[in-house]
C-alpha cells in the first residue's frame, strides 16, 4: 500500500513521538512536536484558503525558521497544494523570474512583501488547539513538488513531481544509503538549500534525525562536527571533500557509517584518497533533478569501476537521431524509472528535448556495458567541438586534478573563428607551481587535439551553490581577462 511522505512522518510521530527528528544548535524537535507543527501549518493554509492543486511558494530566508520551512512543505502536501520552494540562496534576480513565471497564488514568507495571497510564516504556528485539521489531500497522483535544476548551463528548469514519484525517489535513495532510524545525518547543505531538503525527506521518511549545522569547511571541523551531535552519515560535494583532503592526515572516522558524495564528478585518485583518509564507507551518487537517483559506486567497488544502476531503473545510450546504441557504445544517456519526473513545468521546449516516450535525457554523455554498468564521460552540453573533434572537459579535468601541482581545475570551450571552439584549461595552483610545469605534465598524458590550447591560472574556480563548475561564469571570467 502506498504511504505518502506525509503519512510516513505522521506514522513515526504516532509510534515514537519522543524520537528526535531534527537537531540544530538552536533547537531540537521530536517527531511528535514536528507532526504538531505540520498539523498547525496545514490548518493555517486551509484556513487562509489554500486548496488542492494551488501553487504555494515558500520564501523563508531567516535560518531561525528552518524547521518552519520544512514543516510547510509537508503541510502543503496535506492540503493538496504544489510546493514551489524559493531557497534563500536563490539570487534575487532568479527569485523574481520564478515568481513572474509561475505567478503562485500563495506565498509563505518571513519578509515583508505586500501582495495578494501572502501568508506570514508566523501564522503557520498560530492556529489554536481547538481547530480541526483539514482533510488530507496528499494523493499519490497529484502533482506535489517542483525541483529546480542547478542552472549551470542556462536558466534553471523546474521538474514537477507527483506525490508518488517524490516518495519513490526518496525511498530508493534511502535504500541505497542503507539509512536507518538510528542515523543522524548531516547534509552537505542543510539550510538553506534544495540539497538539505532532499535529505530531510529521506531522513524523516525512515525515522532518523536531520542535523542542521553550518557545513564544515576544514577536515578538523568535520571531525569535530561528527563527534558533537554524534553524526553517523553525511553528504558532501566533491569540491568540499577536496578541501578536506588537503588537511586530512588522520585515520578514517570510525563513527561515520556512510558518506555520500554527489553533484559533480569524483575521480578514481580522489576516491582512493577519501577511503584512506576520511572513511572507507563512502558512496558516489549520480543523479539529476529530473531523473532523481540514477546510479552509485558502492564502498566495496573499485575506484574505477562503472556505476551500478539504481534498482528498478533502465539506462540506454542514444545517438543524435534518437536511436538506441549497442552496449558499450557512448552516446546521449536516457533513463526510465517510476520516480522520474513527468516533465518540466511551463517549459514545452525543454520537455521536447529531454522527455520522450517515457525516457528522460538529463544531458549526460556515456555508455552502458553488458552487465548494466554505467560509465559517464561528461555533460553532452559541455562537450567542446574543436575543429570537428569532440573534447570532453571532465576527462581532462580528471587528469589535471590527479596532478599534485593542481588544487582545482576546470576546462571550457571558448569561441574561436577558425576552429569553432577551443579548449582552455583553468587551474588553481599550489604555491610555487607554474603554468608551464602543469601544461608539460598534462602533455605527457594526452596529446594532439585533446590538449588545451591555453592554460590560465585562477585564484578560484567559479561554482554554483551546489558546488558544480559554473561554466558560463568561467567563460565570462576568461572574456574579461582577454
């Protein structure tokens, strides 16, 4: 029988009301208390006039209201609405664009913004004890939640998930992480971020505890954080882990049951270093906002092994004409699974490109081998076409990041009158290292058209809020430098 995400939390609240659902230095919230906050928020929304299929935007920016932000997402499901989260780290320009594009009739906010349909966050907890909860409308097939893409290659798009799709996505990911009710989980970005809210759904669905803390910037901070609230699981981006590895010289953390790394490529040499210095219980996760969880590299797999597909997911490589390719032949990757979004909201052009006949095409390039293993080569929209030769930036970045002279690296294509595009390698160097030494070292490992035509030293590689390389911003940096 289908159990909605809301239903799972209410079940935990009934069975183990004193169990801890949420931990932060500011407050600790039990499942019983959290269920009470959800119920009051649902009553407030219903009393305000929110009805099934209404779009409700969440624009809560004060971290003192983090738990209210989380409770409101479940309350929106309770009344049958569609949650449109505007996370506090969303740039103001993008926030205005989203509000203009979706025109939500309701806005839950903690800042003054005179407009119709405004619900102050304080009213979510102001309903009296005598009020009657509204009927639950969290139907499996009802559209429930918008998830925005990272926007690394253009304006972010909003994938729309039904209640059942969101529940299946949440549960298959929790299974792959072997998440237990006894776990205390620190997401890479708890508040404010979409990453943190995705983890919150997984954690609360299985009755574990979400830890909301500023994410550790150094290895020593991470060790201290794991010890303080007794964290047993965490997630991080490859970029964050690279920072830790610069200082990690101790033995791996024994108390850490799992470390999920996601959001960008993690290369074999880095995987081996993470297992030696941070935890052997690390898992690489590959997914997308549209397709959710796609595959993983479990802790027991070799660092250069193909990714294992999520249970219940189909994968296929396609050529540019949309024809399926044989096993081991690289192409544009497509995926099918029960939890994949049905499409983007209000974006027929993107739907035509990325959703077809039940397949979702997030924009990745790679192959599927005879055993169903997935090998990624990079983003199809990041491939550089240099004089008719295809260059995959991620492959060159892997070689640069394996060079001990390099702290961070990114490769992008810039316009070239003769060749159409040319590859430029941008690197962050360790002290005393020269560009010449890096380019010579790379030339020993690749040659010909794949070798970048230019090397540029930067103080930092521009990244978005999820830690992914912001290639558009990187091109703009190169243009400004000339």
